[in-house]
C-alpha cells in the first residue's frame, strides 16, 4: 500500500532542518548522488535516436504510392 502526501517546499525545508546530524548527512549524500540510469530504457532511447530513417527518395516513393492507391480506390 502506498500513501502520497503533498508537502510544500517550505514545509519540506523545515522538516529537513529538524533532522539529526546523522540523518542530515545521510540525506545530503543521497541527494547529491547522481540518479540511477535505467540501462534498458537508455538503450531503447539510443536505438530510437540512432535507428534507421527514410531517405528523401524513399519518402517520395511512399507518397507517390499512397497517391496512386487513393486514385485506384476512387475509380
């Protein structure tokens, strides 16, 4: 079970200021750590950004084919 609580920034700052020194140090280290990267998601992102694309000639061929199919359907 999960519970979500909406806390304003000022309230969060006040809560953090009340932490004992050991917890404050732990929190500071955790916040300063770089975010963990989901490698599978990153690989997929790279695949999409570096994947194959259509050339101008291929796009023109597709457009021409669509036009011809539309003309054929209206006959």
